[in-house]
């Protein structure tokens, strides 16, 4: 083989190696860019309140709050993910998330601290806690949003969406979540949504209805995504 042919073959392999390296670097750069974008994107942490042996409030029909919380939370999670949001759920089954404690009280302390840790360990988190209200008098009804300090804008948006899209006769206003451990111990935007009163028979029936749960999830998801898409909100 002549020197010219040998040199030509050598140049071919060198060019091929350079081209392959460039393609690999380009793909690596794209992967890093996607990974970085995901890391910077907000992650919606969905907290289905109570669970397991801690059933929460008891409805007038004898239904525990924890199951309704979970059902609405699962619908919200599915809708947010369908719409492209990153999400994490603190629980996806009827369980408590305690890791220690012998008494009910000790288990509840462990549970709430684990929920706080879950949120705090999620980069760029936005917390949505789903709960149900209860009162000694049956006439009270309506969804209401409570917020952590600094999350007033998000709470107002959610309250307005729940009224406009779910219950126009609801005249409740969002409030600061004073004395709520979860809201007071996380450092990210956080709201607690009391979706309705289990002590009101008519509203309890709605809260158990899959169609109504979907309406709640849709109102929360649309308002939340609008909030997340605006610059400098997180």
C-alpha cells in the first residue's frame, strides 16, 4: 500500500473519530441542559393529609377524611403530570408516614416531621396540602385556602379559582395558616386547601363524588400552573 493511501485511510479514521466525539459531546450537552432545566423547574409536592391509622375528620356519613384527601390528591397529581409539571406525592396509599413512636401521639409527631423533611429535601418545591374541614354545626360549607407566610399570592389565586370554577356561592377568603406545623416549618411556597366541610351532609356528598373531585383538581391545577409559569414567582 502506498504512503498516500495509508495517509488517506489515517485521515478518514481521524475525521470519523472527531465527528463521533462531536456528536457525543453534543448529546451530552443536551442531556446536561435538560437535566439542569429539570433541576431548576419547580416540583409540586402534593400532601394528602392524614392516612393509615390517622383517618382525620369523620364525615356525617361515617367516611374518614384521609381517603377523600388521597383521592383528590391522586387526581391532582395525574392532571399536573399530564400538563407537564413535575410532581412528588408524600403518600400514594392509605398509610401514615411515621417512622418511629409507640403511642398515637408520638406517631403523629413523627409523621408530620417526616412530611416536613420530604418537602425540605425536594429542590425548588411548591407544597399543596389537601385536607377537608369539619365543624360542630352543619350549615358551614365551602373550600378555603390557608397559606404559609409569603405564599399569599398563590393562596389568593387558588381561592379565586375554586370559587369561580367550582362553587360561585362560596364567599370564603384565604387566610394565613397560623399554628399549622407543616405550613410553619417549610421554607418553600406552601398552601393548605380545605376542599370543603365533611360536617355538611350536602357538601360531603359532593366531596365523595369523582366528578366533583375532578373539578377541584382541575381548578387547583390550572391556577397553580399559571402561577408557576410566571417569572420570579418561585
